[in-house]
């Protein structure tokens, strides 16, 4: 009798395992593509890389890498939104020369738009334009106190909501110039920080940030300034971007940081890999990790990627 029961238990276990395997097989995998950055030490170009140099993991499970394509040539398309917080001080105008030089130095494949953030939305002073000289004319003084009581994070989400999805092999990135202080929701725990980077991850948008001093009492509170910088660092890190700071004040010059950003934009790749397709038909964000055995190369990416769900 014991032997019979043991046999039945074994058969049940095998059946459960087989059923789980068939379920995973039926669920299948979903191809995903995300933009990553590869750099050498101190913002230097990396050696030549191929998909054989890249390993992708979902937790401890290695995933199949399907492509590692440089964002160059006919695949160099980039839409770069420069978003300036209206709560920045008017002294930001001292940095416009550096910003203009950066904009004019971008390749023709880069379309640049200038946006000003206030009241939870954005105003385009220059729509995405491959004519960079024309794009620079969108730079103007921030309003200062007139735009000081809003959330920069709600504004960035508003921009992303109205940003049409591009065709294949076109990157979408944001350079956010702000102090990171949430004057509408409040610090230190702004509820919109998580929502901002999650929306960007789902849309495949990379956010970079460049700290600039804001107006009002909050900008004189080192506690709130530090948290503002921390918020900016979090959304950039979670989306695969870079956060640029120089102490608790607007940098003396934007040029060194914009030079580093330029190096980042020139060394990006479209990374393709397979992920287990989620049961949720709407899809979901999944964490992933990237490794390379190539020495002195660092791969920067978002912390999560959107995986499409199982079709009904």
C-alpha cells in the first residue's frame, strides 16, 4: 500500500512539473529592446562591442541576447527634449552660451525641442527641430517666482504623455534642468518621483538631469536642496540617464557636464533580448541586469524594462 501511494505521489509530482513546463512554454517569451550606454573610464569611448560581449539577466536567470546595435548611421535618430524648470533663477541665462554650443554641436540626426515646465505642464518654445540654430531661439529667461509653486515631476510626466512614440531605432531622451524640489507636493518624499521614472521606463525614455538653483525659500534650505538633488539622481539612475551636480549651487559652467552628456549620446546601443512574457495581458515592468566581461567598460541602463503581456 505504501509503495502504491509513493508511486501515485511521484506521478503527481511529474504531472505538476510537466504542467508547469507546458504553461511556461505556452506563455512563451517576448522580445524587448532598450537603449543602453557603454563608456570607458571617465567618460571615454569604449572599445568595439558586440552582442557576444553582453549578458542579460532577469534576477539569476540568463536571458537570450538578440541584438546589440550601435545608435549610429541610419540608426542614430534621437529626439532630445531640453526641459527647463520655470522655478530656476534668472541667473540660468549665464549658461545659455554653453547650452547653445551643445545644441549646435549635435548631429543632424538629433531633433531638439525646448520646453519650460510650470503648473504641472510644459510649454514648448521650440518644437523638436533638426535645425539646431532655430532650436536655440527657444531659450529664454525662466519666470522665476511666477513658476515656483509647481511640481517638476508632474510637468515631465505631462511631456511624456504628449510625446508620440517614434519609429524603430529612434531614441527619446530628456535633459532636465531643475533643482528637483517638489514645491507642489512637498519634500522629502514626493509621491511623483516613482511615477515619473516608471512612466519613463514604460515608454523607453531616458532622463538626464543638470542641477540649477531654484527660487524661493526652499532653495535656501540645504535639507530640501539635498533631497531635490536626490530626487533628480533617482529618476536619472532608474531610467539609465546621468545626473550632473556641482555642490548645492548652479555649476559655474555647464560646458564640462554637457561634454560628458555628449559622450553618452555618442555611445549608445539598442539592446535586444528575450524575457518571459507576463500573464498580464497589459504587460508589466520587469527588473533586469547587464554584465560584460570586457575590461574598463561600464554599461548604463534603466533598472526595469517594459515586457508586453500575453495576447488574449
